[in-house]
């Protein structure tokens, strides 16, 4: 009798694994983020950089206002490249730029901002990268333009002159 | 042209499988002697796959863009070397390579196993053919490398520049030799279990295959790691990326198997371990393929993802798992109890201890890789598992593992007593003092680091001593264990002593710290065959006056349009100096990242030493006591 328990147990175990992998395949978009625009922004809670407070996304993104969510990290070299563009955009236009500090080290991030300046109204922390997944980000840097709690434009990779022009057009 | 020949050749290859199966079954029942037709047919099948593979290589070399795979992954301006390596740098081509190795290995197996039992050889071939057919159908149905496109495009899309690297060009073939070698072990173990053929002779014969796969797998992982270090420019060599993990898991299983086979060869015990490990090594390799190619995981290794492919491998994988389970439970019987008994302080015990540690490491890696998928399906919660998880769960357990590695080989079979206890304790004291001295100079967690470094030093000193006074029982084992201690020491010191600086500089500027200064001298722009290169020249000067010129490079590729950063790495036996440069847009500044990484080269050397231990054991069969 004892000899029969193990095979049955293992078979059941592998059948369950099979089923789970099968289900996993059914939703192949698990980690492949959707690119469609006009998607509602996710609801999440995040720590604010430099404080111990947490904030809910509902309290950040108000209606009838443009927001730019920029995912960045101090270890990400293209983020440095686009930083000056963010700063100039912040100076020129009435737009709230929100930073999402992705999988970063606090000291390095602080140094980064000290060195290059901060265009951000608020910086949220995403230590383990889960918020970025909620947003459907491919990686860093990535930038989302938000209006009425909807993503109206998404830029994958660093910003350049063209994408900044486009953002300016959109928020006119 | 070459593409069509390749495609037809694939169909012929698949048909030979059925002929082989037909003749094998007939031969299995009827005749006493092995039918040579089977060997000829296996050779024919190999030939068809070779033709098909050459067809794909030729399509790449001639930049035949009517072939979809070539169009997606090649470009006319690409250097010839990378056109050829581009053949297996993509999903379709790499599967064809996998198939090539499968057919090659079973052919080699047949011609080198002539002294083995006839039925065992045929059954191994049959199991192997099941795998081969699975791959044939997988390639033809879901990943055909010879798809035709019309109208024929004028230019291809190009190979991802980060894949254009010599280490990466040979990394997949070497790794596949390791993976596929494990398929031979798998088939052979199933055959031997079914026929109750597991014996000391069988262990001796299959040990060769275990060693071959193990050496290739070790070298394959090493090459991947070297590539990550030199090409990705992140300054690390292991990231616990899911794809790295899936190559590490079969390695852990295979290493454990290697130790068990040695026991089986001498003592005819631990047979269940051997069977289970042979099955797991191959199924882990297959799961790796499933996880990477189905798009269920997210990783730096991006293959074109297609759920159909995932489904196919999933069904195939689980069919193999259930076949193995069936064979294991219906045919496998453990040996007589008398032979199994051994005293608690013996070589058998030490190998069992090794097994359990390895299984623990394997479980940690497996859970870290698979658990996020399970959690997502069950609760739609997303988590990502990173290096801290692995470091926290694995590093503390290395301490007893290293100590066991030092003492285990000193024991005898069945029953043993430790000789030279004084010596062993003396070395332990020396290691602890030495480590405490080194660690106390630094501002790090004293207790954990001292214990960790001393256990690594202990293994290092014990194996080193054995080399010097030639008191080892088994030279290959001593070499491999010595290499492992060196690997752990290098990784530890590399982590403890690394430094890093990130700054923005423009030409002519100097950056100073207490220990050194970096002077940005000039930049140079060059046009190459398929990219534009920008090289910066930096003078890094130490306080005592020695200086090094560092020349990091930026490459702007034309097809596809990607900028890659080529780190400049100056290696010597004590440390690596590592510098990367990046453009800061619309500014005259360049972003500079400068790192010093001590003992980097010793990480590579120690892995080479470890595989050399295996190589020596493969060629020099004499095994002392």
C-alpha cells in the first residue's frame, strides 16, 4: 500500500503543474505589457521618496490635469540622457511630472538627483519593480502621459526631441 | 535553393526516424545480433539533419532574404562570422542545432556502446527516437526555419548587436552539447531501468556521458557568464536571471548525478538516486526550453514568443515526465538491503550529504524561477524574485557544504575513521585566523563573512595541501574541488572589494577621489562595416603614479538602429578595471562608469579548473582506490 501512495501523489502533483503551466500559457500577456492607449491607469499604493509615508494613486492623479509618469533609475544610463529633456519640459509647460524610482538604491538615486536636478513633483518608490509591471512597462526608462486617469501616450525607452514635441502638442 | 533542400532534408530525417523504430522493434524481438541496418539508418538521419543545417547556414551566408528566419535575423553588412553564428542565434535555428546534436549523439552512442547488451542499446535508441521525433515535429509545425516569404525583401532586419560577440557565438552550441548529452543519459537510464540492466558496468559506461555533458554544460554556462560580463556592460557575471537559472538547474542535478554514478560504479548503491537524477537532469533541461521559448517568463533572452510553441513543448515535456514516472515505479526495484548498508562516517554518507545540499540549492533556484508563475496563475498577484532571495537562501548553506567538500573525500567506503585529525583541525584554525584577519581590515559584517571566507579557505588549503604532498585518493576530484574553493573565494573577494564610481565628464576634465583620478583626454570617431564607433580615451592614475589608459567605446549600429556600450576592461591577475561610457543627450558631457573588480579573472579560471577536473577523469580512467 505504501508503495502506491508516492506514484499517485507524484502524478497528481505533475498534473497540477501541467494545468498551472497551461493556464499560464493561456494568458501569454502576463509579462508582455499591453500597448493600447486610452487605458485606465492602475490603482496602486507606493512609498514616497525621502519619506516614510505612503500615498495612494487616487490621490496623485487628479482629473482634468496632465501628468507625466516617468520610470527611472540611477543605474539606467538612458535615464541620464533623457533627464535634461524632462527638466526643460518641466520648466516650460504646466505639467506634473511624477517619477517612479525603479529597483534602485536610495543613496545612488539621491546622488543622481543631486547631480542632474529633479524635474519631479513627486517621486514614488518601486523597490521590487511590481508597480512598473502594473503599469505595463517594458523596462526603464519609460514615460506615460496621463489625462483624466487614462494613459493617452506611452513612450518606451528614453525621450528624445520628437517625443517631447509630441507631448507638447498633446497637452496644448 | 539551399532553403528548400534544407526543408526537404528535414522531412527525410523525420521519415528515417520511423524506419529506425520499425527496424529496432523487429530487431529487439527476433535476432540475437545487433542489426547494422539500424546504425546505417541512424547515420542517414544524422546526414539529413546536417544537410538541413548546412542549408540554413548557406542561406545566412548568401543573405537569402526569401527565407523568413534569415530576413528576421540577418543583414548584408554583417561580418561573415556573425552571419554564420546568426544561424543559431534565433529560435528556429537554435532548435535545428539542438536536433543536430541529438542525432549526432545517438549515433556516437551506438558506435561506442558495442560491448553493451543488445536490447539495452536498442531500447536506448527507441527512447532517444521519441525525443528526436518530438523535436522534428516541433520544428516543422511551429518553428520552421525555412519559411518562404514573397515578395522577397531587399534587406534583412539584422542580428541584435548584443548577440554579435565571439563568446556568444559559441555559447549556444556548447550549452546544447551539455543539454543534449543529458538526453542520452535520460534514454539510457530509462532503458537500463526497464531491462533491469543497472550494474557497475553500466555505471562505468554511462559515466562517460555524464562527464561529457557535465563538462560542456559547465563550459556553456561559463561562456554565457563571460558574455554577460563583457558585453552587457553591467559589470556583473551572474544576475539570477530566469534564463541563467534554467541552465543552472540541470547543472546542479547533473553534478549530483556525477557523484552518485561514482558511488554506483564502486558500490552498486544509490541506484534510485541515479535514476531520479538522470530523469530530472533532462526534464529540467526541457523545462528550461519550455520556460524560455514559450514567453511565460520575462528575461533578457528574448526569443520571438508564440503560445503554440509553448503548448507543444509543455505537452511533450509532461508526456516524457509521465513516461519516466511510469517506468520508474513499474520497473525500478532497489537492490538487496545488505549491499546498501554503510556506516555513518563513510564516503557514502558524505556523498549523500552532498546530494541533499545540492537538492536544496536546486529547490531554491527552482522555486525562485517557477513560483512567480504559479502565484500569478493562482492569485493573479505579480512578484519578481531577485538576487537577494538567492543570496540569502544559498550563501549561508555554502558553509557546511564547503566543509563537507573538504572532509568527505578523505573518507573510505563503507566504514571509515578520520586520519590525521590533528592536521584537519590545524588547517581549520589557520583558515579561521587568516579570514578573521582579512575581514577585520574591512567594514563589513564580521561574523558571517569570517565564517564564510574561512570555510572556503579551508577547502582551498586542504585541497592545495593534497596536491603538494600527493596524498589524494582521486586527482580529478581534488582538481575539481580545488577549483570550486577558488571559485567561491574569488566571488567572495570580488563582492567584498569591488568599488564603483559614476560621473559625468567632458573632454579635458578630470575627476578626483582619494585614491585615483580620471582624466578624459579625447574622443575618436570611426566608421566600421555595420556600425559607427566612438571611442573615448581616459587616463586613470593611481596615487602612487601608475596609470592605465582606458578606452571605452560606443557603437551605433545601422541595422537595427541600436546604440551599444562596449566596456573597456583591463584585466590583470589581481583585478579588473572596468569602464563604460555613454552619451548624455544634447550635451558635451559623457557619462562615465568606472569600476574595479578584484580577482575577476579567477572566477573564469576556477570554472576552467573545475571542468578540467572532469576532463581529466574522462580521459584518464585509472581511479585510485
